[in-house]
């Protein structure tokens, strides 16, 4: 970060940590703790380390935000860097109730749902969820001066990744018998990044997508409130160990653009399967109709395939 201080770039103002805490931390808001730091290697790594070292200081729904994340972590060990104050990089600690382990796969999906809802309501973008952990937004509208004829116009761009989510269950320490798993959910949302600042091919930012707002303070407040709502409902429903109610899971299915698409799923270990993504089952797994019949996929990287002759939709690492 520049030695001139956080206000040197007025186009990218810093988050107001004290005001965020006042509005969002209990008793005024739903969070247990909120800290904003100038630079971190990885918000998820830092939060996990701090929660293990001082569990009493990091209660349920504690949040750690970095203005500049220099070694973020994505799926399959991918790493990325974000430009200072050009993104929202945050991790949330969730102390899940006992018996909730079967419902843990829904956490990244519900996080993605919260991002989709905030981007639709606050940023004016028709965001969608790509199973299991990406949020995509459509390309910006074609300018009025763009060529009108099919021969002159460039091919339409596919939706691009604007946000990635990574949920990790922390290794157990010495929990009491009635304690449940501890989960850290990391979120990387590209907000004000230029094309040359994006962390991966196939990615975009809210600014490049033509968002109605790129005010990170407004977006972070809305996102953390919505996340807390979903996670509290999830915790209440998951505590019994049974399937989650449709009122919690159907909204995920409604915004999941993977459903109905022909996909290739690159599975852990190097194998892959291909078919039509039909549904999400009760555990949150993606059910793919393959040539050999339906297959429930619990983990993997999904590529949305275009019709015969088309190119695959772009797919990058976590944003």
C-alpha cells in the first residue's frame, strides 16, 4: 500500500472500520466481531489462526476483512492477489451447532446466494450462482455506438466471474462434547478492479460489468447482514441433523445457473464427468445426468459447455 496513506487514492477510499463495527456488531447488528486490516496474506488463514489461538475472542459470526489481500486462497490450492481497496476480501467464522455436519455443503451455496441477492438489489446486476462457489454477472450492455449488424458486431460475451467463495472446516482442537464444527467462509468480490488488475482469466469486476454502485462500504454492510440472516436460519435448521427446509434451499436452486446446463465436472484426482446438471439434492450435491445415468457430485470444478460447435464458458479461479 502506498506510503502516502489510505486516502491517497480518493477513487478507492478505505473502509470505515469503526463505523462498520458500530452498525454491524452486536448489539446493534448480527455480528460477533468485525476487524478491518490494511494488508493480510489471506483473510481465511489469518482468521483460522486467530480463532484457534483465542477462541473466546472470536465468537460466532466474527468477520476479518483485508483492504489488500496478497495471498488469497481458492479451490485446489489456487492463490491470487487483489489490488489495494479494489475488492471486498473477507472471511467469516461460523461456530456451527452440533449435528450440523450433513448440512455443511450448503454453506458456500447460501453464501453465494447472499452475494447474488445483494448484487441484484444494490448493484443492479442480474447475478447468478455457478455451482458450487462462484458468482457470475452478465457482460455490460453494448454501447449505443456499437455496430448494429451481425457481421460487424463481436460475439456476445458469456457471464464472467465476479466473486468466489471458499468454505473450510477447521480441524478440531479440544471441543466440548456438545460443540459442533467451526467453519471459515472466505469471500472475494471484485469491485473496482480494472481489467489488468483481475486475478484470473474469465473474471470481471462490478465496475467493468456496469454496476449501479461500487461503494464497498454499502456493499459490505448489505452482504454481511444478508449472510448473517441465511446462516442463522441455516444453523437453526441444521442443528437437528435432518435435511434443510425447502424454504432455505429452493432460493439457491432458483439462482443457480448451472442447473439445466450441459457441464463438464473436473473431479478431485483428475477424473471428469460430463452431462446435464439436473438438480441439487438434499445434501447440496450437484446431480448430473451422464450417459451412464445420474451421478451426484459433491466436489469439483464445473465448466458450463456451450452447444455443439461453441466454446466453453470462461472459468477462472476464485476472484
